[in-house]
C-alpha cells in the first residue's frame, strides 16, 4: 500500500523525482474497512480502538475516520467517507500537524491519484497516477506547488522510472529529457538554446557515473562532438 513506504521514507527537498515515492498504488480500502470494523467492535474492547468515526447528524452516514496507525497516541490519518465509500485519505506521517500525502479514490474504491508535499509544508507539489495494475504509471510535479503549473513529468513501467521530461527554464516548453533503464539514469539530454531540440547529451554508467558528454547536434539526431569522461 502507499502508506507503508510513505511513512518509512522522507522526500528531501533536493530530490525532484517522484521515484522515491514509488510504491504500488494499492488502495487503502482494506485498511479503512479494518478501521471501520474496529469502530464497530470498540464497545466491547475500547483499548483496541485506535480510530474514531464521525457521522452525518441528519443521515447517520459515516463521513470521516481518524486513525492512529502507529499507535503512539497521535492521529496521523484522516479518511473521508460517504457511508462505506472511501473518498480520500490525508496522511500526516511525521505527525507535525501538516498533511504531506493525499490519496483520492474513484467510484470503485481504487486510488486514482496520490498527491504529495515534497516540501512537507502541507501543500502538494507532486501528483502520481496509477495504471490498470495499480502501480505508478506517471507523475507530475510543480516547483511552484501549483497543479496548474506542472514543470516535470515522469513515466513508469513495472514500478520503475523509465523516462522524464522537465521544463527547467520555466518557459512552458520541455528543455530536459531523461532516460532510465532498470530505474537508473542512462541519458540526459539538454536544450540549452531553448529551441525545442537537445543540444547536449550526457551518458551515465551503471553506477551513476558520467561517461560521456556529446554536443554540437548534427541535425539527424546525433552529435558531432564527443567528450569521454570515464568508464
């Protein structure tokens, strides 16, 4: 589930990629259902309940569940419900009073989007979307913490990052392309004159070391100049 690794990992400010938050997009429905069951049984064993529920006064429908998942006496997860239907969950994994993760559910109960605050300031700046198998398929990021101003895009296969594009200049056009194999960086292409095509290509080895720098595009997808850095 998303929550497992989200609680275990932190996303440092310098890490722009969403790959650190790359667990399967398995929904928290089972966890919430278990919480609801705990609520139902709380009368017989109050000590067992690490959750509390809120109901609509007019309809009696369940509207919110608060849970203390690590059982340390502090609420860290808030799940919003429409009866038995999960709408979204908000997670404060480090329990500092600010939400750093939001899980949004579709009509079938599955997670359709996960928002993350990489800055850990209560404002989302990365959004991940699952594929049909529930694993991450793509991610979008905003250096301005604004979902309408996305400047990095990532694509995943089998849970691994395979490629990324970035608008590093902020002019609304992609000027950086990254290629990954087995989750490791292989190529980085840079558009240094902002005309929409790469002017420089960096190649990396299996250990992440820079191997070559190519420049002076030949107009056919290659480069005329090649500098060997190391092997």
